[in-house]
């Protein structure tokens, strides 16, 4: 299912969108994502919108969870989420990268916290690999402020994604055996922070239908962009969709 091949930096679809299941929202969307790997093509993926918000359980896109604390201001949950970051040698035309091993998507599990106040929204997720692919951890921290203009909502945000050493090594490292096969230098990255900015716009077409669009610009850390697998210092992701709330 190729629409899952989106980078981990874009994996947490804009936080201002993913909290809008009330109680069930279905729809369709398209994601554009730049490929950080050498020789990779820019990618467009259809993606379903499936959001459900219950008293204890929720589903938001590729994330699901159980609330430990849930009121108007605070939401604390145990969550599982798909991490669709991967590298497939069939997706690159770079001859050296074709000699490397594939890096697979995985399932992450951890804790999500969201606080809403007049001064804005803070959302954070700490999750670790549950399938022993990377054996790594991700920590995403986001601040958002929502502007309401009638049926139109505009939500800018800033944030950063921390990736552990194991996470970076799995997706961007080059082992000694891969170096011998490909001619690339071996590479072992450390942990890193990738800061980003995002902007989300939603428009309520009527009581049930909503159109949404969001863009995110991520500055890749030195640990990522110095990898011999990578030829970018930034990444852009754009999300557009339409949904129906029951």
C-alpha cells in the first residue's frame, strides 16, 4: 500500500486536524511528500481520513489510543501509531543506494499529551518501536495557535521531532558491509532534533462537510543531511482533504 510511504517527519499529520473527530469523521485526502533519499522521486499518496472520538478510545488517522485523562483542557493517552518512514531500493534510481538494504515501516507505541488553553495548544508524543525494526524512539513536540474567522479556521504551529540514535541509524546509517557493497562511506548518526513549521486551514462547507489543507516545512538536522543516503537539507509535506462528520 504505497500511500504509507511517507517520511516520519510527516507522519504525525497536522495536530490541529487530528483532534477533530466528533465523534466520527470519514473522508479522503492526498499527501505530497518530498523524498529525502538520493535518487528518490517526489511522492503523492491517497490517504483515507478515519477519525473517531469516544469517551475512552480514539482513532485519528494512523494513530489510536486509550485515554487516561480526558477533559476540555487536558488529554493524556496511551497510543499506538504507524511510522510509515521507510527506504526501498526499488524507489531510487541511485546505483549506490540500490546496493543497500531496505528500511521498513514500523509500529510505534507510547504516550500522547495535549493541553488546550486560550494562549494555544501544546501537543507532545513520546513513542518507541514495537516491531524491533529500528528499536528507536521518537519525541514530537508541537505548539499551535488557532484563529477562527466564522467557518474558516487558520492554525499556524511550530514544533520539533527528536529521533533517537537507533532511529537515525536504522533509516540513515550505512553499515560497513553496505559500504563495501555500495562504495558509500559507512555512517553512524547520533540522535537529532528536526525543527518544523506548519500551517493548517479548514473551511466548514456546511454542518457536515469540511475541506482542509496543511503544509509543513521541516529543517533536517546535520545527523540526517550528512548521511550519504540523503541529498536534502529540508523537507516539505502538503496535505489536502475533504471529510464528512456524522
